[in-house]
């Protein structure tokens, strides 16, 4: 058995990890725009990247290395180094020369697409790094773009025999509603004694239920990245405990991203059950959280269950109106062909929709497939941010 | 050879067809809300319906009839008769009793989902119809929902030997940006001597390049309908001429829908070429016209070609940044890996984006696949209309 508790320190909570953020002049307002994660020991690596075929230079650079260990990760905001071709990869190589005492240093970027990195500013920024700093707050602020708050968490897992390990993490972005910057980045450290292949298997599994439950929409970024580093310093590891803690870390950060969605005022869970299989449940849940109809109805606090039914029907999965059940929290608004949505029920449903958090459930009544997705509303603020972002 | 000219009369331009619109009290402001199309002769029918699995009662009612001819089509706005189960179909059967002197009368509906038809109002409305009226303007107004203008057109096709036929049509809705009402309806009459199966083949082909080039997004309606009626009164027909004229009619109405998209200020053509095949070109063109990133950039008149590249890459088709070319009208902003988007070019591109109509071209540089899709921008007005629509 094991106990999981939340601890301070974010990305630096794992033993032997250091991090900080500095201002290198990439953001014009002088805000922090470069961060590092450094480990005294070399780290095993697991990673998940965007499925976008125009994936950015830092991802090309990473993938070209094959299997490797690292002790240094450099991150910049404001410029995504995407659509920059081989030149963009060469720029990273040059920047990495400024980190030449590190083992296989790697880089991650987020920001505008199609502009070359300001190489000299970044090289000068690296000189500002203090590798003995453990300032996870600075680091998590430096990777922000349109985020309105920084996102970090750390957990400690202690076993009955007293041994323990830590997982720390930070993220930026960019839930379902935030395609402007498009990018979500997440960096996770652990001192658990876990190998690269063990981590990769668990990371893939957990990503499906966390970041992929919020971020897969039509606007998948060129830069989406999750990197998990382990330096094994604690000597402790157990698979179920690690999976459990990693899920909690990534679930928390995924919901933080939705909560910070551009202009979002509500966090909605789409709970789909009774689908033919889990895959069809996932298709429906994501269709609901992606739908402009549904998002704008949420913003207007309009309990328009017809739009939900229509979106389910349009998603292409096996379904029919005689088996569908739709609920807003515990209030069933449509029950397998029964039209019982009168004025009183509309009032009750409207009240549910005024809440900051609620659940929309759809039971398709076909099989045992289940999936939960997370989304938010779409209002004027979203249009404002995205119409004006680049210029 | 043949000559095509535009003529007056809309849906009534085809010989032997009558139409009108009346106010039956479904719309609370007294606006027209019921229309009919009547033909002295029985008509051959071709049709295309929504792929939404929650398709509405009028579509169930139509499909249940199998092969048939008709001389009467009843249309109401304000209530979609969707998600109303068998009760909704029975309601249509009862209403059709009030048209019992007609041959296989059929019905089409658009409006709110999940509310039963106000049956008595509709039956009373039928009594107001004047079957000798040829008022296509009234008819096309009566089928409007959030449309800001009615949409109709008629063409005459004359052959060298002096024989001729007409095609008339009206539509409502609901381009890519208008999922609130979700529905697009289009009714087409012709006096060409064409059979049901001949019409169906051509209608399917033309729909792909017109209504399906604007309307297939995540929010496919429960009620989308295209019905084409032929009474063969002219005695004239030739396949190429008919296809040509039908394309012109449907293309015009499709673009009218986009132009009338809720809150839309721009009509953008997405011209995709160089894809592996036509299907992949279609996927990219529709991904671009569906993308919130792209739509909001259009609204902001921001020539953010990076969002376009990212959307192409995220669409899943074969592509790579070294072969991609992006142009705004004739201005190439990204050329197969060359970053030449400087301030001067940004100014030029911004000027293109201030136009009411322009073309965004993407050449994937892979093969010979081509497709054109049509879309518009997304601004504050869209949110306003959709957040407040139902209540």
C-alpha cells in the first residue's frame, strides 16, 4: 500500500532537480520567457508529441536523437520555431552549443509560428541561468503565453516500508478552447527508479485520459509536447502507485488548462456511457466538447439539450433517439424518446448551467463504452483574444 | 449547344409550379412561417438528406414512403420536429390528412429541436394557402429562421433548336458558420423531362461540390434537406445542360448561405491543390473552413499563415512543410520552406484580408488532388446569436 500527498516545489519537488525562469527579452513586456530544468544525474526520458504533420523544429531535433539520456531541458515562450524548416533545427543545434557542458540538452518552444528564433537573445538568456536555483514558480511562469495563471503541482508517494518517491510537473496552455497559441506543453520530473520504457507505457496510457481528453480538436498544435524525466534518485518505484500518481498530476494540469481556456467561464465534464465501445464513447465526448453549438449554449446558460442530441447524432457513432438519455448533473432532460422538458424543468436546468462546474451526461443505451472529456464555453472574450493575437 | 440565362420567378419559374408563404402564428412576431410548393402534374423526386443519425421526423416520414411521386410539399419554420420520436411522425400523418386531395404530400421543417409541432396551427395554416399563387418571394421568406435575407434563383436553359427548360430554387440557412439553426433546406423545381434516377445521380454529384463544400462541419443538422422535383412539363432535357444549370443554381445558393452566415463579414474560398487525391484535398479545405483559429484570424484581418499551415498539418492528410505553398489571392506568403514573410508582405496580406471576398490557396505539392470549400469569419455577432438563440 501507499499514500499520496500533495507537496510544494512543483517541478523541483523531485530530488536532484533544479529549475528557474528568466527574462531574455523575447516577450516585449519584459516578462519571463525562458526556463530550464536541470538534473544532477542523467535522466531516463518518456515523451508524447503532437500528431500534427507540420511538427515544429524542437520536436524534429528531439526525434532525430533516437534513444538518449539528458540532464538539461531548455524552454522558451513567444516563438514556436515551427514552419522554420531545417534552418529551425540548425538554430537549435547552435543554441545547444551554449549548453555544451550538459548531456544531450533538449529544447521546447511555444509561441508564434513561422518566425525564426531570436538565437542570440536565447544564447544570452542561457548565461542568466543559475543551475542551483529551485524556483518552480519562475519556471512555470516563463513558459506561459496567453495563460492567465501558471500551472504546477507536485505529489509525494510513500509506501508502507517508508520508502518514497516524488513527481513534480508544470504545464502551459491551452485546453480545448485555446487554439490561438494552440500549444500545450507539460514537463514532469520524478525521482522514482523507473526506466524509460516503463515510463513510456504508463505515460501513453495516462495521456489518453488526461491531455487527450481535453486537447484533441481540429486545431492540434505544431508544438504539443509532454516530456517526463526520471533521475531515479529515490530508489523507490512500484507500477500501480506510479500510474496512480502520474494520473493525478496530469489530470490536475489538464483541468487547469481547461479552466484557463481563453475567455472560459465554465468547466464542463462530458460523461458519455452506454456507447458501443470506449472508442465510440470518446468520439461522442470529444464531439460535444468541440461543438460550437454546445460551447455557445453553455456561454448563454441555455439548457438547449436539442443541440446535444444533434451533436451526438452527427458524430457518426451507433446511436438512436429511442435509447438516448441526457442529463445536466442529476437532472434528466431527455429520456429515451420521452419529451418531458417543460418550463419547470427548463428553469431547473438553467440553474445547473449557472454553476462554474457541472456535468453533462449522455447515455447512448447501446453497450458498455465509456469516456469522460472536459471542455468549456465559448464567449466574446475568446473571439477578442483570437482575432487580435498575432498583430 | 445551349444558353443559360437567369430569369425571375424563383421556385415558380418552372412551368406548372405554384408556391406561396403565409403566417400561421408559429413565429411569435407574425412573420411568415409556412410555405407550399404545388405542381399541377405529379413530380419525379430526387433528394439528399442529413447524415445525422438523429434525423428529424419529416425525413423519417419521407424515407418510409419508398419510391413515390408527389405534387405537394409543405414547409414550416420555427419548429424542426426533431427528437420527437414516433409521435413526431404521427403528427405529420395527421397534418397530411388536411392535404388529402394532394398526391403523397410531403413535409419539411426547420427550427427548434425537441418540441412537438403545433399541429392545429399548421392545419389552420394550410387552409390559408392559395394554390394558384406564384409568389416565390413569400415562400422563400416563410422558410427563413436566423437568415437575414431570403435566397432564391431561377435559370432558363435554351437549346439551339429552340426547346428549353427551367430550374427554380429557394433555400434557407445556414453555411459553415451557422450551426445554431443547424439546418439548411433547399427546394428545387424543374420542368425538364428528367426521371427520378437521372436527377438523383446528378444531384448527388452536384451536392458534393456545393452544399457539402460549405455545410459539412461538426454540427451537421438533424434536418438538412435538398429536394428536387420535376414535372417534365417542358419536354426538354439534356444531361450536360441540366448538370451545368443545376450546379449554377446550387452553387449560387450555397454561397448565399455562407454570405448570410451568422455574423459573417467575409466570404472566403479555400482552394486546395496538389493533394494526394481529391478526397485529401477536400479534407484540408473543410478543415480550414471549419477551424476556429482560421475563422477568428479572418475576423481580425490578421494574415496569420502559421495557423493555416498548422491546420493543414493537423488535418491528417499527406503533407510536409517543404512542399507546402500558401497564398492570399495572388500573394504567396509561404513558399515550400522559404520564410519570406516580412513586414512589407504582412502589410500587403493585411490589405487582401480587408476585402469582403478573397481566396486562400494551399498547394500541398504532393499530387493532383483538388477541392474548393467556402467559409466565413467568426466574430462577436456569432457568439451573440448562438448564446441567446433558444431562450
